[in-house]
C-alpha cells in the first residue's frame, strides 16, 4: 500500500525536475531492506558497490563504503525542534505522510523528531518527521498542509 502511495506522490509532484543524490552506506543489503523494503522505493540499476532507487521520481544512489561508516550529526534549531543536518527526504501528501509514520512506528524505528505539525498557522505549515537509515543517514519526510506554500517566502524571527 505504501509503495502505491509513493508512486502516486511521484506522479503528484511530477512537474518538478528529478534530482540525483548519492549517499554512503555501511551495507548494501541493509540499505536494500530499508529503502526497497520499508520505504518501498523501487530499485533500479545496481552493482556490487551501489544501488539506484526511485525516490518518488528522484534518483537516490546508495554507495557501500564499508562496515565502519556511520553518518555524522550536526544539529540546528528549527521551530523548537533539534533538526539533524545533513538530512534528505521527500515531500509527501498529508495522507502519505501519516501512512509512512505509522509504518515506521510499526517497525520500531526510532524517530529523531517525532511526527508533528510544524510552523502552525504560518505559510510553511507542514507535517514533519526525522529518522535514520541503518547507516545513520538522516531522513526527513514532510507534507505541506498547503502544497502551494512549499516555496513560500517567509522570514522567521
């Protein structure tokens, strides 16, 4: 069901030019179980050292760099959250966001930032959650309450 929702989100945001991002992982099998299994991203080309995934119409490539790799965290305060950086992710619909949050919770994956509504009553009002992949890379998935406000100009005081 989540995979179908992810495909729908890819169609929904299809007017955006696809981006490509490559991230290091400690183990390709663990990455495959997480990105292909849990998140439902369709695997594309691969080799013994890397795998491509369709991340809602964008190209995510994971590169195995060895068993000692672990993502490093820095943090920045955003609307009273301690947001890990760097991070990556995709914008979902509100329904898809809540479906993914339930799936992550059901798999007992700990949240860095619990699913919640951020920037309430402001142009950037959005649902957001952060969690890690098995290699310690930070992921954020969000859903704009009003999708037209994804790039709204607003300066936080």
